[in-house]
């Protein structure tokens, strides 16, 4: 039996996704359903297409699927691979591993460049590998939310610009909170999901497709696919339709989310994510939880903090939930017990960060961890914010 959280505090969803849905977006998803192929829906899809492209940094079409992020990761591969073709997977965390697993499941021959978790791939190592073998695709994770490291996509894209190899990128936990310049950086397909910095419920997947990728997708010798066939989606995207029945309510929510993002302004959204993640990281460090990984590539949408022995990440997560009704994340991979992860994506505020750190300090103290001085985490965050 799972323990019940304390009823003294409201429920706080502070994961690195899914995240708390702003009320404006919740209200939008409650609108009456309209004809998914009628004029009202076409207007919504046209405006979504117009407003979401700047988040990808592209003029290319962005395809919409009723899917999780993993579903569009699979779609990105199934649409460019022919059976037996080679993939180079850049792995520095759990979701890089997942991308490689999907490629293997589709019958690809997969080579892996694995970097130390918390550190990002070295472009020189990638270049050397590309000189030795021909690959249909390189797959990379933009924002590795299991470790909090952000990949230099521009450097990798530069290696592939004059090659036939495609660059496929998972930015499920990055897009909307971190800048992307798909066209400038030479990324061929970027996939993302609705439940993270896009501030919507889970259930929508998106994939932007470069002209270079489109030429490969339209070949007849690709992997078998039907629902996730990008050819079908590309055939109707300019008509402001989806190939199959779209999740109408979720798209109402996304339309509102994109409205909110552009009302704030993309540069301001990115700056806010950086400011709040910096403050959260400073507070964790002050409490005696060092930042995990290479801080030169630290994420702005998730803060990953190391947990000193004899504490475990699971114990902190459990205490935060049971005592303060606050859901943060640990790890379910090789970092199990060694880190905690707190989301800094979406419409969070300074108050959210300071509340997290206050509850975190009290949890650490209750678990026997001596913080340097009472209130030091909140004080460090306030100093960072100011």
C-alpha cells in the first residue's frame, strides 16, 4: 500500500514533466468539441502551425500526432530507416538509451557513442566515427532530463550538413524552455511532447521535418508504418488537417499555451527558465546537494542535484511527497538513489522555487542531513534571483 500525502498542503507537481497545467490551458481543454475536420479546427491547426514553428526554429512543417514523446521518437526513425540501415546513437542518459533501443527494435544496426552521464557528446569523437562508417541517421537527445545536460546540436549539425546522414533529435524536455534553431543548426527532425515546457496534458507529439529528411521519408523502401506514417501527415499539413482524428481538446489547450508563450515573448520565456533554474540549482548546492554533471551544459528546464551518502534520492522523494504533498523525481536508471530531479519548466514562478527549497531543507533535516545554516537554500536562491 502506498503512503498517503499530507492533507495539510495542496498537491504540488514539480516533476521534470508532466508539469502543472496553468488554469488558462485547463479551461481551454474544457471547451466544447468541434468537428475535427471542420473550419473551426482548421483555424486552430493553422494558428498552431504558425506559432509553434518559432519554438523549433524552423520554417519547415511541424507534424502533429496523438502520441507520447516516445511515439514520435519512434516515428522519426520508422520514417527514415530502411531495414538494416545503420544508426549512430549518442547516449549520455536514459533517453539517449531509449532512442537507441527504438532503433534496434526497428531492425537498425546501431552503433553507440556513450558519454559519461551528466556530460554531453564530444563532436570530435562523433566526427571520427562518421569518417569510418555510413549512417542513415545520428540520433541525439537535446535536453537529457535524466542528467540535466544540454547537447550542442549546432556542432553536431555542422558535421552532417554536407553528408547524407540525417540528424534526429529528441527535445521532449527542451523545446519551449530552451532555444532551438533547427534550420540554422542543420537538424533534420526534432520531436517533442506536450506535457513539459509546452504546459499541456500528455498526449500530443510533434515532429518538424527538414527538406533533406522529407526526401528520405517519401521513399517507398522505409520501415513499415501506418498511423505514424509521416507521408500521410505531410500530405495534409498545409491543408491544416491531421492524417487521422486529432486530440481536439488537447489541441485547444496547446493553442492557448502557444498564445501564452508568445504573449510573454520567446526571449523572455527562455530567460525566465534560465533564471529560475539557476536559482533552484544555487539553493540545492547551498543545502549540500551538489549540482550533477557538467555545469557548462546545465539544463534550464530541470535541475539535477547529487545526493550525498548515506541519503538516497528515493528517501528524499518519498519524504517530500508524504510530508509536503510535493512530487519531485529521483532516478530509475544507473543513477538510482544518487540524484533528485526537480522541474523548472513551464509557468513556474520564484515562489515555486523558494517553496521547493523550503520543503527540501525540512525534508533533508528530517532525514538526518545537517544543512550548513537554517534557511541557506532559500537565501542562496534569493541571492541568485536578485
